[in-house]
C-alpha cells in the first residue's frame, strides 16, 4: 500500500494523530519501566537462600536473664528437643531476613580499602546442621572453636569464620579462600569453610551485590543467642511453634517469647514487594486499557470525519480489505512514532530513577518488548473502527456529504 496518501491524510488531521502518538509514547515509557520494576521485585521475592526454609521454625526470646544464660540455654535446648515432632534445635543471634541487621565491614587485608558489608551471624553448637547450611569447601566449627565473645561491639574474639560463596568471590576472586584471613579493621579471622549463599539479615542494607553477604562465627551460650531454631516436619511446624513458644514462656517467665515459622518470616519480609508488584501490574493494565480505548475513540472519531474519503475509495474499487489495511497501516505508523518517542522517555525515566531511587539500569530488551506490546494493542484497538469504516457502502458515504 502507498504510504504517501496516508501521510498526507495525517498532515490534514494533525491533532488526532498527535494525541495518539503522545498517548502511545507515554504508555511505552511507563510500561517499560513498570515491567522492569516488577521484574526486579519478583527477583527479590524469589532470592535464593541456602537454608532449609520449609523445615525451620524460629522462637525468639527477649528479656532473658544474661547472668544465667550459660546454664539456661542448654536447659531450654534440652526441653525443646523433647517436644514431639522436633528433629533438632540450636541457637543463633539472628536469622536471614530478620531486619534487625548486625552489619560489619570486612576486608581481605588489615584496614583494607576494598570492603564488603556483611551480616554477622553467631552460631550456637549444631546450628549449621539445624539451618541446613550447604558446605562447599572446608569444614564447620569444631568444639574447641566456640568462644565466649563479648558482643557489645558485636565482634568475635574467636579466630575462625565461615563465609558465603558470594563473599569469597568478592574478596578473593579466582583464589581459594580457605586459610585466608578475613579482617575487620586490624582484627582477623581464618576462613575455615565456604558455604552456599545465605541471605543477609537485611539484604537492602548490604548494597546491590551484597544480598548474600553473610559471615558466621561460633559462640558459646550467651544471652545474645536469643533465636531458637527448630527443625521439624513441614506438617508439624505450626503445632511445634505453638508448643515451643509456650514451653519457653514457662521456662523464662520474665521474657518475651515470639514463635514463627521461617516461611512466615519470609512472607512478612517480602509483603511490601508483593504489594508493589500488584500495584505495578494494575498500573500496566490501566495504562494499556486507557491507551486502547483512546485509540478506539480517536480512530472512531476519525472514521466519522472521513466518511467521504472512505466512500470515494470504495466507489473507485477499493475493497473492504483495502480499507481495513489502510487504517491498520495508519495505526502502525502512528504506533511506531509513539514507541520511538516512548523509548527515549523510558530511558530518561530509568536514568532519573537510577539517580534518585537506586533503581538498577533497565536492560535494553525491555524497550523492544514494550514496543511490540503497544504495536499489538494498537492493531487490536483499531480493528473495530476499521471494520466499521470498511462496512460503509459507497453510496451511503457519498450521499452523506
């Protein structure tokens, strides 16, 4: 089909053409960035976490007597092991996604400049087994390596540490981390093991590539080991949590006890992300609907304004298919102009969000995907007005002048 007659007609109807182009451009800009943000939020929600999430429950004990913790913790552990359905139990200072983050900066050299901000976990005896950590290199702690650290500065007085694979690659890229010294300031610990990536306590605080930055130290029973982690069958978790919380409440009458399954902890942590995903999906649906109805309305108005032109084309031999193809081609040209402008707007919006809201850079392939969706929406939206235009008989069209 000749493009020049279409362009000539568009020049005579600049305002409707401009409105359609503007609408498509705005839709493209918003759609690309919204879909990109949805993808990022979904990636966060499904971040991997190398612990046995489905079998773990957590009982948090706050306000226990610190002077008796060395004896109370072994007593509490023994009592919890006797609960029907409990397979194993241990203590830890905090859990992944706990939001009460204990962060420290670590380097590969004393007072080094290249730092990683990692969540610190202090493990009671056997906690690595209860958590279901996956050892990739080296070994776990042995009985002689558990220390009596004073955690007011939240720094271990021991001499060994476990690190995640992500931190090992960031600190010693291409090297074997076993036996290396991990430093915080001038204090160092020997890396004895590398485990699969465990999420940080607050991944957002660790930076864009630090969501799995975690280090693990051994610790003798102390009041800071206030999270009791229980491993049980998935079907028994709710009952086990309720029973364990009640038991610890009886054993520690002055403390505040809270019991949760780890799956519930994860759901709570990512609740805002899920809400944002649904909101952005709604924005995308509304934007596409508004764009589609806008195209339908403007094109229908346009068809009414050009009945004489349609009638003349039908009178000189144009078929219904020709009329349909004319409006579809016209819409395709307008959509192309809109998505070209929209891609530029989408890129500009992404740069603004990167600068002011720490959003990541949008990959290039979101732009052609957004363009294709809007081309498709445009062709579907113009179909009904084009069918009405094609159905106008030549005689009726010419008599209406």
